[in-house]
C-alpha cells in the first residue's frame, strides 16, 4: 500500500459539486413560484398545491425527456448556454398538450469530470427556460461518472409536473370530425432528428455549412420553443380540443396520437412556412419528403385541434396558421395545392 486514496483521486471532486451548487443558487431561486417550500440543497423538494392556487378538481400531469444528440453539436461547438431551454421545453411542451400549467422542474446533469463553468451555464439556461415556462426549478442531480463519459461530454435529462382542472383537460375524447388544425411555428428542428441532421452536417462541405447568409450550425442549435403558457391559457378558455407536440416521429407519427379511433388528418403544407434549416436540408437533396415528415417537425412545433368556428381566431392569437383538417379517413394525408 503506497498511500491512502481519496474520492478525488478516483475522479470525483466533491468540492467542485459544492462549488456548482453555490454558482447556481441565485439562478434557481429566481424561478420560485407560489407553492415552492424550500431552497435548493435538500434531499427532496417540497411543493404545496394549496399554496399554488385555488383548485377545485386538480389533475397532476408529469413528463420526462432529454435533449438527445443535439447535445453533441452543442458540446463540439462550445454552445452550452441554451441547451437548457431544449431540456425544459421537451418536458413542459409534453405536459402542455393537456392544457396543464407546469408547476416545477428537476434536472439531471451527468458528466465524466465536472467542469463547474460549463455546468453552471447549462443550469442557468434551464433556470431561464423555467421562467419562460412559468414553473420553478426545484432541484436536480449532478452526477460525476469518471470513466463513463469521454472528457468534456455530458448528458441531460429532465422531469416536470404540471396541474390542470379536470374540466379543462384536453385530449382525443374531445376531438370532432369537423375540426381544423392550427399549427404553431417551430424555431427549427427543436430537439428531434439530430442523428440524421448531424450526419448531413458532418458530411457537408464547408461551403454547404453556410446557407442563406447564416452558419448552419447556428440554425441547428436554435433552442426549442416553449408553448406551455399559451396552451394553458387557451385550454382554460376552451379554445382547443387536443394538441400534438411534434417531436420524434415528426408530423406523420405524432398527429395520430391525439385522434380517436376512426379519424385521421389532412395537412396543407402551403399554409405554413418552413424555417431556413429545412430549406438547407432540402437543398442537399438527400432526404425524401416522406422521411422528412416522419422525422422532423417541418416548421410546426405544436399542432392544435380546434373547432372550425374558432380556428381563425385561435390561429391569429397564437401566431400560427390553419394547416389542415380532421378527416374520417384514418392516418395522415397531405394535400398539395401546387405540384
């Protein structure tokens, strides 16, 4: 025996973990909302539903997700500030389709060797996104796993809980056969399809990595839009029947998830504009339209099913457009006005 070993000798520095907690305390505290009962640092976060609002018949809605391989791009290009918004958005948008208001959020940050500055940037982005979503960042876990991750790499996961009155709950049971689809614009790819997008990017030449005057990597790293405040408000006013968060599986896989048996949808692509990143993908000529539709959101981050008499007003209020209709033919069909 040549000497005693410490945890730090094995690659885990507890002092760095304590340093991170101190670095993020102010950011986390800034997200506090009525109902949060304790400060960061405890073993379990406490939240009072009674203090969070006057609820008659509340339903809790939970969601969990990650950022996926978009992180690879962020890490490789040193862009750590905004991936926290991707993490929060992927969770709270899933909750939002029910009309629920997100109450609180927890994150999991795992890395080989903790770099406090990098982790603090990520958590700061998470806190900022929680403020956008109207929920509290009540805690999380920082896992230092030497030998498990390569140097500089990290992974993220998140978990959120929301609340909604039972009478305001949205879902397939409310969908009518005459409803229209209102699409809400995405900021780009959001957080899905990046295994394909990264391959296209990696195999592109340097000239192809600039498109319409912008660096393509900037387009690919646009953070995911957060729709939770808007959808909670619309649900409270009974202004949509159901909603689909367009994530993995794209438009063709996600829209059927919000329909009752026997119904389908028809999409009208001319009625919405695709962000520049999709024009870049199309310019490469390597991915067929059908594959694009089942992989990416194609410019629609959220699709609402809305009664026909309300659709125009909802689209205007939400900054979206009428992008299709419910049909009595199961599945997803596409109607193009111009070949």
